[in-house]
C-alpha cells in the first residue's frame, strides 16, 4: 500500500468545535485535512478520467448557465481503480460520519466538477432537491485538486441556510440564482467565499445553499466530490424528474421504503 493510500485510510479526528460549526452553519472547512502528496497522487488520474468520460463538447458560448458552470462527470469510481481508492477513502467517509453524528455512512455517488478557464458561475442551489432520500443526513465533501483562490471559483456557502425551506423546489439554473441570491442577501446570511489551499476540504449539508463564482483564471478549477449518506437512510418516492433519474442512476431503482443499500451504495465507514 502506498503512503498516500495509507493516509486516506487513517482516521481523522474532527474537533467538537468543527462538529458544532457544521451543525450551526450547514458546512465546515477543514484546513490541511489532506497532505499535498495525497492530492498530487490522485489529481492526474481523476483529471485523465474526466477528459476520457466527459460528454460535454459544446463551446462555452453555446451552453446555458448551468452547462457553463463546469464539466460534470459522475461515478468515476466505477471506471478506474485509482479513483475508486480515493472515492472510498475511510478518512473522508469517517469525517462525514462524525459531522452527521451517525455510526456509519454509505456512498451516494462521486462526481468531478471541473470549471474550465472562462467558465461561468455555479448558480445558488441546494443539492438535496435532486435526491430521493428519507432524511437530511447527507453530506458532500468538496476536494479542490489545486490551490483555489477566488479567481478560480471556490465554493461559496450561505451559513445557516440549511435550516430554511425557501427554494428547496428549485433546480439549479438562472431562476435559482436570481431567487436564492435575493433571499440570501435579504436574510443576512454570512457568505463564506474564502479560498482553498491545496489539502483544504469543505463538507456541506444537502440543504445548504451554495454557489461558486466564475473562473476568471487561465487554468481549470479541478475538484473531486463525494456524497455520503447515513447508512440507515431510506429511499423515498421521487418528487421530481431529477429524483427519478437519481433513483435509477445512483440507487439501482431500489424500492421506496427500503434502505438505500446495494452494490452501488457500499458502507464506506462504520464505527
């Protein structure tokens, strides 16, 4: 086993302060939670798979707002053993379980989000709009694969917005950007758009409002994400077409009311 793989398998103790911050704000940033060596080990393979599997070939000028935000490639772990090693990391999954306060977490899915040079904004949105799951015990880790200053488009959060039910029916796009931007401003939420150094991670809840600015830099913003869910979470009846698609793509069309368990959703960490 490589040194970097060993680090990914090692336990990372989340402080009580960070657990409380996650509960209060709906997100937390953990500085230097991975070593630069780990990021350097996995970035080339993740990037290679994004290039190989990407199906978006329109120019930026031909795309809509959402499509200009990033190249999105999902479930890379199914295509490459090295990416699988990263996505199945016990370190990352263990952090997720500690933040959620659950004894075990499963994989929902992974996705790479590569914001090209000149790529547009990622509109304000909430992730759990897309997920046919029975509770809010979900969390996404956002792993930048390079230093991410403001010009590259770091993920931006509205602290405390996970408690609001406003806008949960909105899919990501121009409407969600306009309505949630106004709501975040009017509600006085603290907005965190701080940059990430290599090795920094953020974890955010499924209902936390978030966005990212455009990439005004000369290089792509390369990010890998993994979505975790409480191992006991159940499948619910889809309420929109996106949830129907997710049920098939990421939950293997499991029956409504069943635990979201199966070959696509292994337990990644258990106490």
